C-alpha cells in the first residue's frame, strides 16, 4: 500500500516536472526575447536555444533522479522533498553554466539561464507545496489506515505514517486489544479489536496494519486476516507472521525500516492503475465538453415535461464504503423516493436491489432516458471528481450495503464505475448473485484491456436498450 501511494505521488510529480521544464523553458525564451539586447529574435539565436533545450532537458532529468525529490521507496518528509528539489535546481544550474563556459556560449544565454532557473525553482517548489496541500486539505484520494493495537509499537507506526500526509495517508484510528496499555491518543481509539468486522463495515477503511514488533495470538491474527480478505481490505503483517491467503496477493512494504507483508485483493499494478486514473480524468473532461449540447437538450425536455430539479442527487457508497453524492438526470416524478415503501411488493429483483419494469414513478421522458442509459451521463462529473471510474462495479445505496453478506462487500474494494461486466451481461435481467459474481470477477481479473473491451461492448448495449428499465 505504501508503494502504491509512493508510485502515485512520484508519477504525478514527475509529470509536473516534465511539463514545467518544457513550458517554462520556452516562456523564459519569450521573456528573454523581449529584453535588450534584442538579437535573440534572429534565426541563429533561435536555433541555438532550440539545440540548448535538447541538451539541457536530459541534464535536468539526470539531476532530478539523482537528488530524488520523490519518495521512491519509503516515506520522506515534505521538508526533505523541498531540500532535494532546491539541490537539483542548483546543481543543474552550476553544471549547465560550466558547460556553457567551456563551449564559449555563456555570453549568449546567461540572462536566459537566470530567468529560467529562477522560474523553475519557484514553480517546482510551489507545485509541490500546492500538490501536498490539496491532498491534505481537500481529502482527495486518501488511504484510511486502521492500526491494530494501542501500545508503543502502534504509536511508532502512527508517527511514521504521519510523515506521509502528503501521500494521502490518514490514520483513521486504532483498535484496542484486551488489557493493553494505551500509548496512542485516546481520541483515535475506535473500538475493541473483537469488533473489527463491525468497524470495517462502519468506516471506509482501506488498510489494516499489525505493527511490526507487535505480539498477537495466531488466532486473533487469523480472524482479522480472514475478515479483511473477505471484505477486500488490504492488511499488513510483520514478515515473520506470513499468512496463506485464499484470494489475496502478497507484496512487500517497508515501514520505518521494518519489512511488512501486505495482502491485497485487488491489483497492485501501480503504473496501470495510474494510467486508468489519467484515462478516467481525460475521458470524463472531454466527454462533458463534447456532450454539452446533449446535456442542454435533455435538461430542457425534463424541465418541460415534469416538475422538479433536472439533476437527481443521491448518496451512494464508493470505494470501501466512502459516501459520495451520485448524479443522474431525474427520470421520476417529484417525491418518488417517498413512494418506494408502497411499491416494495412489486420488486422484480431479488435480495437487496429494488427494480420495477413498469415503475409508475418514472416519467415518459424518463423511460426513454433510462432505456438508452442517457440518465447516467451526469456521472461523468463523478468520474472527473474522482468518486467513480469509467469501469467498475456500480455504486450501491448504503441501505443495500448494510444487507450485504461479508464476502459480497468485497465489490466495494474497487472504485465504482459507469459500466461493468454486469452492464454488458443482461443488466436488470440477471439476479443479484450473478451481479455480485460478475463484479468480483471484474475485480479479480482487472486489466486496462478488459476495461477497453467493456467500454466498447457498452456502446451497442446502450443503443439497444436491452435489459434497461
């Protein structure tokens, strides 16, 4: 789990650094070109600065990776990130000046170099500061950690992970063991460890940690491991306490110099997950822009045909039970939610899901929108915000999640999506057990190629309207 957060943080900062160098190199050239002497506008000078770009770019990359202003293996403090960044900029400047002096080119580029290095130092340091603050204060993509125990070993883990707030790691709380000495802050103690399943169902926990030097009975550890595996929550044990999982896959984490074995029930291909994240953002943004006329037409039709808001908002459960506001075009008459209790006997789905083929609460225009899944288009905003993904299990209601059996709740271990295998396999024509099985199949076999196939198969299913009501 630490490796995943470090990978996400590193790749984000690397992309920022790459783009910053390119943008501010040519911005510095433009600024220099508008300052005397003005010979820089000549063709010779332009060619010189273009050649200089292709020379200096790899030098810049070398010093970035040499100083490592990214947490590549273990968590490093923000202060160290800033110091390493300043060193990289300073060393880059010294080496480039030295090479320009040797090649007798320093006279042509010293003002440009001064402008460029000052801009880069300010921009890269500012981007890191802003990025860390956004993650910490806006609570974007946080990993909620539950630590087993409240003794000094648990406090060591807390202090170490507290250094990683800029990575999006948050201590959700501690579970107290029986007759255990309390060293950690009282306010962070959630419950007794014997109630761990209840805690994991109640709170959006992503990662459970047994402190490396902790002493727990095998029975306790096996029980917690089994619960976490069934619920799809990552769990870490000291290396010497290795388990034999049924479905989870092990990986190695380094925590304050100690080796942990972390078991995950979802893929840990960090680069592919990061690519999935980028695809979600770009696709959602482009789709929202291109579909604005469609959004406008649908909004007008809804407003002209029934009373009530155009957009229907509802609280749903996302990754590991996180609550978020789910958006749809309104397809029902105003006050439809209050009518649900009177229609339960007409439910055509089994178990926890409520669906009626000819639901009397649905408006005429709403039936058309539902048939072709056009009512789901506002969820592109959920994808862009990060609540959802393009592909993933559909987000359930909290009242439905409360009725899930333990192993069924594992469908929340991956970010919910606009479409999934269920969507292309019959939709409302299949029962709840098949729905769950298809979602778990998607989680267990996830790949970018599979996502692409699902998206391509979703389009004809939407156009046919089969299984939608």
